[in-house]
């Protein structure tokens, strides 16, 4: 099923259904039809159990889709372009249009969109980044991020509670099976809502907490610090509850331990990132970048590239250009050297080129703290290519930032008068 985005036609967002959705529906159907319903409502035909399980799976998918539809509505109301909603093996995901790198505007192609957290299973974007990879504005502002989070939590919470109430008060006998399906789906939906409410960095609950801190007068860095600190406390609390539950209730307490461990890990990582951001405050890409890498031509043979450029330059990264001089990507020395000796006279550099779309890029005037996360989202190259635009608006390499350059900038922070607290956090409300 596919519809036009409301930003372009005033209708529902584009909905993409992946084959993995059938796998998820089959798993939920089996869980309900073979394990749960026969115990809760015995002495019914197997076909009734499987049919009820299938209806329960479809109902659960419908709830997750409804939550993302409400998130999409909240996103559009806050000026965010929605690329679509994807239904797959991990549930439903809201897709945010990605800023175009060089031409400006946004790219509404769902295959290149940024997944927003939804349905309990999606990769969150970084709401704190104020600029995109080529200087474009981030697709989601902190205010919009909080509104999207609240819309999804409110939808799953209300629908889950409504289904639980219906499941409890439906009469028995003929409607007993339907009541159990509603009760199970409602309880599972409330569990998803509860997990999403955990105040961890970049979770819906954490984003709502961050918006509350900003409303009380805190800035973005203060909001992130509070969420990370609360996330650490929440993680240790869940671990303690889980360990106690293992002795009192049983091994089911391990779920709380696992959830607490994940919460603690995400929060500790956020604290480390905040300390790095503090250390890099006031440092721009131009302050740490090295000269641009040597140039290779995409049509060169690997042997010629190694003999004429790569080995004499003693560099490990090279930019790759087309016939008209357009930058097409980068090539690593290790990839060139990995080509067998017998193939180097025939294989072209284009064979081992990492396309520009997979390379982290930045402009010289961007803050270094804002571009360092791009190494994690574009790990193929392992470097940040610094570019500017030529007179035709095409990207032109002007420098290179490697991980050791970022590490050196963090280590020399005290020389610039940057004092970093061990925890990287201040007191809430200071």
C-alpha cells in the first residue's frame, strides 16, 4: 500500500510494507494461537485459536501503525517533512525526509529516509544536531522531537488501556476468546509504552523529559545532561529490581536486568558524548583538518593508482574523481592493496571506491562537535571528508579529519581553558 505524503498532497503518509511484516505477524499468531490462548481458553478448535491469533497480530500492527500516523501528524504540524511509514519485521517505523546534501531542501525518497523511533523498534535520529551533513538544517528540531514522542506515547497508551478494559469486561463463553485476544494485545501495547517511557537518551520518554527541562528554562545541553543522568539512575534501578525479582518471582526478572543494562549503557554512552562535546566546544573543522587527500581518477587501473599516486604519497585515503572532475567518493589504500596482483592491471579504481553518499562529510566552518557523530553513521570510510562547493555547486575536497584529529582536540581541551567535570553533568535546574 502506498499513498502520497501529506506534505505534498494533503493525504496520508506513504506506507511501505516489507516482506518481514509477514514474519512478524506469523510469530505473533503462533505465540497467541499455540501458546497463550489454549491455556487461557481451553477446549476450543485449533482453527479458532489460530484465527484469533491472526486477528490479534493484525490488531497489534494496526495499533503500531496508528501510533506512527499520529507521530507523522505531529511531525508535519511542527514543520518536519515525513517521507513515509514502513511496516516490517520490527513493527512500524516513521521515516523522516533526509536533508539533501548539496542541492538544498529535503529528499522524500523513503529508501534514503531517517527512521524515527516508533513501534519500539527503530533507529532514532540525533535530535541535538542542528545542521545536516552538508550544513543543512537537521530534519527534526528539539521541539518537534518532543511533540512526536508525546503523540506516539499517548496513542499507544490510550489504545492499550482501552483494549485491556474491553478484554476484562467482555462477557465469557462465546466472547471469551475475543476477550483474551484484546487483553493480550492491550497488555503488550502497554508494555511497549512502558519501555518507550523509560527516560533514556533518544528514547521517546527521554525526549519528553528533555522537552520538560527546556520548558523550565534549560538549554539543549542541560536537557541532554538531565536525561543521561536520569537514565543512569533508571538503569541501576531496573537492574536491582530484576535481580530481586529473580529470587522472588523467577527467571522472568532477567528481562528487567537486560532492560536495565541496555538503559545504563545508552545513558553512560550519552554522558561520554556530552563530555566530548564540552571538550570540543569552540573548535571548528577548519582548526583540526589536514590537507585534502591525493586525487585518483575512477578510470585508472589499480596498479597505476598504486604506483603513481598511492605509494609515493604515503597516504591511506584518496579522493576519487570522474572524467569531468566530479567528486565520486574516496578509496582507501587497504582496499587498493587488497586487489590481487594479477587483477591490478585490469581492475579500475571505481571498483573499490566508497561512494560519496557513504562518506561522512563536513564544511570547514562547522563545529567539530556537530560532525563527529557522522563517523558512526558513515563507518565505511572511517574519516570525515571536508568539502566546499565550486562555482557549479559541486562538492570539492578541501581537507580531511581523521579519528586521531578528534582525539587530539579532546585531549588538548585543557589548553584551551575547557574544564570538564568527571561526570560531565551539572545539577538539574542550576
